[in-house]
C-alpha cells in the first residue's frame, strides 16, 4: 500500500503550484482580452473596486494578492492608493510592471513575484488586502494565508476577496443540458481539483462562503458577503450575455438587488466577501 508521507504531500503541493504557475504564465500575454477581461468580468471587477473604496480610506496602502496583469492595481493606484501587487506568475508580474510604467504610476504600484503561499516572506503593514477572481482558490493552506494576512494588516483593516464559489446554477445547467454531468459537478469536489486552461492545469479548491470564512474566523470578523454572477451567466458564457442584451440588463439588476440575500448569496460564479481584522 502506498503510504502518503508529509514530504510526499509537500512535493505534490509544490508540483501543483508549479502547474498553476505555468498555466497563468501561458495566458499572460493576452489575459487583458476576452479570456480575462470581458464584459461580465468587468462587471464583477467593478464590485470589488467599489467595495475597496468603501472600506479602505483613500491614500492608504493596499496589498493585491494575485494581481494578474495589474488592472485592479492600476485602477486603485489612480484612486490614490499605494499598491503592492503580488502574483505567483512571473509573466503576470511583468505585465503589471509594464502597465504601471505606461500609466506613469510606478511610484504608486510595486509589482512583486510572490505567491500567496509565500506571504511569510513579505514585510509591511497594510490598510487593506484584496484579491480578485479566485487566486485564493489556488492556495493549498488557507488557514496559513489567514494568519499571514492578520500579520500584514493593520488593526481594523479590511480584507476584500472575490472567490470562486462552490454552487453556480448557470454552470450546472449549462453542462447538464449538454450531457456533461461530470463537468457540471466539478465544483462539488473536495480538495484540489484539476481545471484545464490553455493545455495546462490550474489546481483549484472550491468553497462555500462559510467554508472559506472558517479559515479566517480566528483573526477576522465577517462583515458580509454577496454573490457575483448569480442571475447573470459566468464570464465564460459571455456570448449568451451579448446575444440577449435586454435580458442580461434585467438579470444584472437582479444580481445587484438580490445577490446579498440569505441563501442566494451562497451561490453564483464567485462571491465577494469582506472581513475586518479583530
């Protein structure tokens, strides 16, 4: 019988992290296009921006976990924040640095090649920490991340995270109607789940909001959470959104009005969760 040792588990986690890094490196060059920034993604992105602006005083310092190509970091720098942008993908970090230089914001955005699982290497004190579109779903040890966030965040500071949810009705219906039942149920799996992207693998952990918060509860108070893209389709179904603009506008209003209600807030492509350091 194959006995799994701690060393074996650590090696497997390292391999999975490298798989995920290679996947995002492979798409960094065009991630600002439809793959990473279509209309539905922009709509969710705006929700995080508005929440950060509401929770963190303008002029404060922000830590971006999984910055991607820097769209969030640059926008928030324009709003007056000092942003430390980190990502596990060196190609994404390079794109962020280029974007900051083109925007003339190099003095407001510091881009660093650092995985979320490596936060113990980071020093500083931040007024807010945010993460958009699921980088935290790729971290194998979420409680360790919570402890590091508590160390790095000033008392009273806020976490604003957009996390890939476990229950996405659109996704279940989309794949089940096509007979792809295994794909429809992928978010129900526990532990690291292989998700393909650009002929690479992203190792992903899916969460209900209460499951996610459990890792942070020892250090942070939950202020609230809401569904993102519940009534609207997930971003990879953006063509449906484009084909039915009037219906999509109506569904977007439902997302805005009802996405924070009990039960409904536990579903959606992503959820936006806000926590305050105790």
